[in-house]
């Protein structure tokens, strides 16, 4: 079982050119092309669904990051490429939510943007300088933390609101920390932001979603510059997810008001839990 899970990461890594050099009969070459085609179809499907997920409830990373790793991309590069791939989808979703933007009382929107960008740069640099083996060992735990936050965060926050609330300074400090986390990994980043905005006193879900998608896009965008500069992007796979996620993100934002978020959340939790278990088994 362990060998099978480790071998899953090899799918789609064989270049088409090497397959074409295969001697007669041509069956190995044809099989290799089929595997590569299936890999890109998997990435496109993951990107499209992740775009919808991120615009409605978050959690798209639970699909796109494992899809990249499963198709043979090293974990650090997969994480960096994933952030780049989901960046335009976040902006597309934010544009669809543009009529729902509202200023936070007592907090400058420019300050929110600034701390998100600085945090995103810090997190991205931290990822770039994390050794591959170290990050491999961290991935299951990062996924577990993200899954727990996504699963239980919305249930815990209402109780926390009865005990305390946060002010503008605390909001900016937490947004900076979220930026660091988003630049480094980003799983369930949107859920954390929704929880923080709720503790700040916001109650309009559309306004919270609009701000969340914009800040996520900015964090991913500034991280993009760091990752591109460090040469940590696999462009064919990234562009495949990117295009599919834009379409899914825009459509998701348009239909979000008509979807039952509870049903969406249950599906995402099931996906996240399965992915987390697989990565723990793979690292065992």
C-alpha cells in the first residue's frame, strides 16, 4: 500500500518526447501520451472545481495541491505553482463580488491590503527557503490543520463571539499572520479570514466573502512574484489549473447566493479529510 501511494506521484511525469523515442511497437508511446493527457484533464477538473469552492466556501487548495503532487510535481514547487494558479481565480471572484465591498468600521482598507501583502511576501520567502524534504514532512500536518480549521472554525466562532470581540489593531495583526500563512501554504486561508471578520463584528456574508476573496487574491498575487523570481513554477500545469479556476471562480461567485453552503461545506470536508489521510499514509 505504501509503495502504491508513493508511486502515485509519478503519474504524468514522463515527457512526450521520450515516449516518442520508444521503438516499435508504439504502444508504450501511446500509453504515455494518454497518461499525460489524463494528468492535464485531472488538473483542469481540479482547477475548475477549486475555483467554485474558493468563491463559495474556500478550500480549493485541498484539490489543486494534491492534484499537482499526484501528477509528479515536487511538493514545494506544487505549493508555489498552486498559489500562482489560483491567483486569477481569486481576482475573478472578487470582481464578481464587487458590489458587495464595504469598508470595515475603524480600519482602513489600504491598511488591510498592506498587511496582507507584507505577510504574503514573508510567507512566500519562507516557503522558497524551506528544504523539499522538510516541507514533505510538514504537508500532512498543514493539511490536517487546514482541515480542522475548515471543519470546526465556523462552529467555534459563534461561541467565541459571545466571549470576546477584536478591535482594529488585532484585526490587522491577525490579517498579517494570515498573509504569512497564505504565502507559505494557504489551505483554509479563506475560512480563517471569515472567522476573523466575524469576530470583528461583521455579519454580512457577502461582504465578508468579497473581502476574503480580494485579500486571498492579493496574497497569492504577491507570492506569485516571489515564486516566479525563485523559479519555483511549473508553467504548463499551472496554466492548466489557472484557466480552469478562473472559469470556476467566476461561475461560483455568480451562483453562490443560490447554493446551500452547508452542502458545499460537507463535500469539501469529505475531500479534505480523504486527502489528509492519503498524505499521512504516503509519508509514513
